C-alpha cells in the first residue's frame, strides 16, 4: 500500500469511526457515582499489579474496572498495555480500540452533559498524575502515560468540533498491529497519530522503521530527522542500519 493510499484509508476510517460515534451517542450514558468509585478501586488494584509485573492479574482488575465504568478510557488503555506485556496482541488491539471508542462516547456525551464528562476526565487525570508521581512503571511505559496525560489535558479544553482520537492511543494501537504482524494497519495508525500530534517523536520513529523495511529510505531519514527535532532519542544502531541498507540497495 502506498503512503497516499494509506493516508486516504486513514481519512475513510476516521469518517467511519466518527459516524459510528454519532450513531451511538444515545448509548453514551453517564455512570452513577457508586460505579465510578468501584471502578477506580479496581483500576488502582490493577495498576499496582502492573507495577509488580503481574500482567494477567492486572488485566483482570482492569476488566472489572471497565465493567463498572465502560467510559473509563484509561482502564481500556491500561488493559491494552497489560495485554501487550503478555504478547496478547489481538487482545491489545481490541483494548486500544475500546479506549478510542470510550473517548468518542465521552465526546458525544460532552455535547449534552459537559459536567459529567469533566468528572470522568478529572478521574483519569488524577489517576495518571498519581501513577506518574509514584513512578509506577518502566521508562517507556511512563513516557507513554505522560503523553496520555497530555492528551487528556488537551481534550479537556475542547468542547466543540469533530472528535479526534487521542494520539497516544493511536500510537499504542499502531504498535499492537505491528507486533501482530499487520504492518499496513500499523502504518495507518501511526500516520494518524502524527496527524493528530506532529510532535509525537515515537510515532515518527516507528514510521521510519516501516519505511526502512519497505525500501523507502529517504522517507525514513526524513521521519528520523523529525523524531530527533522534537527531542526523541533515536537508537544509533537504527540509524546505522538505515544507512547500510540504503547503501546496499542502490
């Protein structure tokens, strides 16, 4: 699939997803306070298990949190992270898609009940800040959570317009597709992540990997330059491999 074709596919997919969100707006119902509190208890238990690298048990707690509050997008996201750690890539793909869908439902709900949505987002922001402050995770995971926090804070200032999926969720979804062997789907999600946030260095780096693998060496170099420009630390071995492969295919 060419880059232009993939970008077109991203636009079509976005239109389909947005239509689905609008059609299900009536289903974007608020969650009662008791369910929200129970959901947070399960989520925190899951996060503690994630820190202890007990990913299977963590996934079980995140599922319970989601059962109590299906709009808890961060619980969907962390369920995806747990599944990635267990190499359950198909399950991770579903979790990240559910995260994006939950965000879309919140967006639809926000058009009618901004106060309720702000309560959901405040819960997620508070939990993310707690995780980050405690350092509950490995460096790559923490970086992702910090970006996720940034996504949520940015979303809290948006009250109108068209729904756009959070960049960090798109990045994670692309990684799950890539690890599951679907390179075209991974590229589409990473391009969408870059479109949503051009400063997402990891997405530029990941796209460069695909470009190198598919012989698009100049585009790979450009993406690595963009990744470094926004402060992402590119692996020197990757740069060396790209240079060598470009040289040997001339």
